[in-house]
């Protein structure tokens, strides 16, 4: 989508009349570039044709885009001829800052400027700046069988697995393309045959905390280890909450690039093991010891420089639980809690924000910690040893120079007070 | 005599260069210091090694949709790999390669990370879906 290209051997997809017209430039340069990009991707994966999609969700923080990506967006947004706006509801993943608290984060002005330029370009393209990775809890959950083009691996795995919707991982350029064309190549998890289980996991223990749900997701993600694998999991003894499945799926996607799982008797496509072909697969048992081993592998240092609740953004009731733990405490190290612009007003209204901040924490909105120049804010604030209850976050932050540690929300709040993980 | 491996999926321009090989995954966001141009995640088998201008030969693409933007951004700063070769690839890296015009091969009948020696000179020809060890 970046510019001119020769579709060459990749142009093997069956195209409808409208798609041929778009590629011929009859709707303008922006839709043409978008569809050309989609044809290249679809051709690589052997997609036979396109499938209409009803929603798109774009991951596009500026740490990922960089100056080059923002300039590319601005060029699209400045296009005068033809159609340049999205055709379907198209929303955004968290931004790289909370504009009201960028100084507190230690972000430089150029980072915030780049964010503002990206926002302005997206608005011109007709994108709704929801800035959330929990749109399935806050904006508009996809429904069973609904074809969508979602970015953010946590959004995709939740929507595919818990909602029964159909999406591949759509990176920013591809999700924007889907918004602009209203379709996506029909491959991967849009197809029935790709949604069958390929790995059968039996657990003998049901997690009780969000960090352990995340750790279990991480263990299963490592076992599966490949986008095309679909774990089916037996042995969960109750219906998990949306927040538990949020952490479970986000970690599985992060550790293993997994986009779809089934929980027998719980998720919509696996009422029975046989619904997804699981009965024919050998059983791989996962015990509590493996989950504890994953958690222990991050327990490197008792001292903590910063406590972070993020990735995914917190729901209203995660913030309520956090507020309950903050009452009567006084933090000695920074505690950051990150939520969506949809949840934040209710957290303010219900007093959760005030209670967290009275203890010395800060509630951020519309960003995600690791998408907010994590390396630079670590250097600006002297943060290295980080405690979190997000298994996804500990998996990511090692690459940014942090020593991340995984603990329960309660343990993390205690660490914010004492500076040490008990 | 050179050896040729044939992939099932291919994209991009014909290139040749030095292979950087590991039986490990790849995510531009999780694994790299993109400013310095080196692998930076401590647990990665290539930690500390430069990927700039190299032909990466790796097991699979890992989570993180950011890689779809990052290959383009890295290429504009001349900090991108020359090509990426996977046993198995996820859509994000393919989308990133399409957006950033980075050559890519995936899907072999054998383990490409075992077949290609680290440091070998290789030629990638997407039109023929081939990797030639020179």
C-alpha cells in the first residue's frame, strides 16, 4: 500500500466488478492503493476472493508508525480526488500517549506532536478515534459469524474465540485498507476449515486471578507457538469472566501469535469437543506447575521501580477492584493504571479514579503502556524493574530493556506501597 | 554446487545477501531495538546481533501487529532486513512486507532454519519461490 507496485504473480485472486474498478482507479487513488495492498496479501495466502467486513480496528500508535508512517498517512489524508474516507465503522487501538498527562509520563514534545499529526490524518480519513484495545467490552462487540478486520492481537483473539466473529490479525495498513474498501481477503480465520482445533490441551486447575489467567494463556501460547494453531482447552470448571478471558487471550496471542482458541462448553463454537474436531487430537496436559514456572521465570528482583496495570486496558470493574486495594495506602513508587476513553468517565464518576490517585497512583486514558514509547519513558523516569498483573506486558517489555515481573493485582499494589514485591 | 529450497509462499523482489539464522520467532516490536538495528529481547537466540541488510531465516512470526507498520518505517531509515524467510508466517509480517516492500518467503518441506547455515550467502527469488544457498 506504500506506493506503486507490480502485483505480478500475486494477482491471482478472483475479483468482482467493483474490485476491478477500484484497482483501475475509478474510485480514486486511496481505495486503489488499499485494494492493491490487500490483493498482494491475499495472493500470498492463496485467498480466492474477498469477503465483506462490517468493522475495522486499526493499531497505529506513532512509535510503530514513526515519522515515515505518519507522513504516509498525511499523504493519504491530503488526497483531493476520489474517495478518501472509510466505508465501514473503523476505530482505533490505543494511542501512544494520554494527551493530558504526557509530561507526567516523561514523553518528549516530538512524540506528542507526532501523535497529534496521526490523529488529524485519521480523522480526515473518516476514522473514529476510540483509542481502545477493549472495544469488545466498550464499543461494539462483534457477533458470531461476523466478518471483521481487527488489529491488536488481543482484540482479534477475543473476538474470534469468545464472540465467534471472524478476523485475521490485521496490521495497521491492512485494517485501514479494509476500512477503505469494506472488504478483506478471504483466508485464515474467515474460513471454516481454519477454525478447527489443532492442539488439544487439558488443564487440571482453573485460575483465580487475572495474572494467572494471563500466565495460563502464555503457557498455552508457547505450546501452540504458531498463528495457524488453534488450541481447544478442556478442564476449565466454570464460566470465566470477560476480564479473565481478556487476559487469557491477550497473553496467548502475545506469547504464541495465536488468534483463536476454543474452551469446551464455554466458547460458542465448541459446545462439545467434537464440534471443533478435538476428540481426534492427542491430549497435552497443562498443570499449575507450568503456570507457576512461567510466573517464576519473571521473578528476578524483589525491588520495583514502577507498577503498571495495562495491556489490555482496564475495564470499569478492574478499576473498581484496584480502587478497593488502594484505599488507605500511600505509594512510594509510581503506579500507573491505563484504561480506555470510554471507561475513564465512568471511573471518574464512580470515584474510582479519585481513590486510586489519592493513594499516589495515576489513571491514564486512551493509551497503552507498551505502545507509548516504553523505552524512552523508562529512561526519562529511571524505570527498569516493573511489576504488573499482565502476562502480555511482561512478555513484551523485556525487549524494551525492562525487568518485568508478574504478580497479582494485590501484590502489585503492595509493591507500589513498599517498593518491593512480597 | 549450490542448494535450492523451494517455498510455498513468496513476495517481493529478488535479493541476495548474508543469512542470519535461528530457530526462534520474530516480532519487530517485541524482539528488536529498531533504533540500533539489533535483536534486543534477552531471551531471543539472536540477541545483540545486527539484522540490518541481512536475510533473516527464522522459525515463525510472533504476536504484535505493530510489525505491519515497522518494516516500512525501518526501511525508510535503512534499518530493515533485506528479506525475511520463515518456516511459517502470520499475516502481520506478510502485511508488513507488502507495505514495506520487503522480500519474503515462507512454507518449506523441511526446516529452513536447519537447512541454511548461519552466515551463509543466499539468494532469494520470489518469482521462483526459491532460496539458493550460494
